[in-house]
C-alpha cells in the first residue's frame, strides 16, 4: 500500500488529540456531500423537466421532419422526396402544409396557423393521447372539412369544444394585389366545422395558434397544387433516428433540412440546456467554497500531528512525503464527500420519483405535474463525480504545500 495514503487514511478515521478537529473534519465531509447532493438533485430535476417537455412535443412532432433551407414550400413530387417514401426504414410518410390565416367565429377574429395533414397523421404521432372531447379525430368527410383546434385558441375564439357555427378562414390570394374597391375579392375564404375534439399539448406555441385540418383544404385555401411545407416521417421499430437522418441528408442534399424532434424544438431545449449549465456553474462555485473548509481542517490536523511529523523525519521522511500525507488527507475528504453526496442525491431522486414528496404547489391542478419531475442521467453522475474530485484536489494542493512548509519547519 502507498505509505502516504496509509497514514492519511489512519489520520482521517482515527481520534485526534483535540475533539474539535474531528468535528471540523466531519463538517468538511458534510459540506462537500451537501454540495454534491445539490448538484445531483438540481441536474436531475432539469433532466426531468426536459424529458417532460419532450414528451409533450412527441404527441405532436414527428420523429423526422424534412423542410427546405430557403423558402416556405417545395414540390412533394420531387424525385428525392419520393425516394424517401420507398425507404425500408420509413413506416409512415405524410405531407403537411402550414401557413398563417385569419380565423373568424361570429364576432371574434384571431390569427392562426393552419396545418394541413394527410389522413395517416394519426399513425405518425400519438395525437389521440392529447385529444379532449366527445368526438373523434376527423379531418374531412364527403361533405365538409373539419378543424381540430388547440385549447387556448378555442378559448380566444369562444367556440367551445363542440361549436355549431362553422369557422370562417381567410387567406390572401397568391400573386394578386388587393382590390381596394372590393377587398373581399382578394381573399380566399373557406369553412371549417367541429369534429367535437380539441388538442392540449400544454405548450402555448401549439395550443394558442394551431388548427389541424386536411391537406386538400390547406392547398385550396393557400392556392397550392402539389407543394408542401414539410414531409413528416415515422420510422419502423428498431431503426436509429440518427443513422436514418444521416442517410436521408445524403439523399436529399443541401436544399433540404432533416430535423429530429430535438432539432425541431431547438430554441426550447437550448434555453433549458443554458439554464442547466448556469445552475451547474453556480453549484460548482458553492462546492469550491465548501472545499475551503477542508483547508481549515487540514491546517488544524497539521498542527495536531507535529509530533508524528517529527517522528517521521527521524525515520527519514522528507518534506515531499510529509506534504503528500496531508494532500491525501484532503483528497480522501473530497472522495468521501463525493460518494456520500452522490449516494444521498440518488436516494433523494428515487424517493421523489416514487412518492413525489416535493410538490410544485399546484394542489388545484394548475400545473401539468403535481411534483417536481426527476430523471437521473448516468453521464451527469459521472460529470458531478469528476467535478467534485477535481475541485477538491485543486483546492487543497497549494494550501497544503504552503501550510506544511510554514507549520512544519524543523
């Protein structure tokens, strides 16, 4: 066994001459442990919120989405697009067309996003899991076109879930100037009826703006023929999204952009990642402050063990070996604090996942979830352990060398 490590281990667990040193050493370990626990719990809560937001988008966004880098629409009959339809990895291939339009219900008017989708849209996403109402998800029948609205848009228009009067949808005619003598003639106007359901994504971007309807309705309203704004895909089970995405990018080339779910909501997840990073940096700074308690503990230990150091010198130990003993002492405190903090943090996360002991304060159901969501990522645990060890080692290196020279002079 390494001799300095052996002595340091004995010093850590043995009783000192002055009981205060034992107490301060214990406080140092507890300080590092609490800072480590805070890192584990905080990063896990951020992961939980991120996973929760991702689950909301999953019910609306496809696994892969193909758009163009310039412009709003492209021809769905492009040979490269049709080549993707024939790929064995693709389970569902659907064309969509999104555009802004003015929607009027009785005396209320709002701007909304009309998203025209094909009939297989239900197979593309788990849209049924976010539908509320007594009807069914319908886009059209042989007589009328239907519009499935977000819950906040329903509130803005005052339609209710099952509205009787149709929505009037207006869009300017393409390639036509407004006729000032008769402005109404410069707009396309179509009607949408209620299928008896609305969707709730719990994201304002969708709930307050989007209306799902048929692709044929959207093309007719916006004066398009075979153009689409996106092609949305669902892969067969067992295929990797990242590998299929790379394959599609090679087939399509530069004019097209292939996005997975996280890239489709890049702004939201980027903000969450920045918040997580800032929290990590703040807690690491608190960890550094906690590690300074270790310096105080070591300085008192050095004074307490002056006689032992004198004995070691008589046995032939040099200044370097003696310094290493107290360096190992500081490192053992950091390692012990890291293991205790991670263990307690994981235990607290498990209890929160299982029982939800820390609530969000929304007893009346005002929040999407009742308790703080928690998701422990192994990569975060490794990062926290490396951070604690690195900060602990660096914080005691110079002070121990300095103190051992000043306090242990021959």
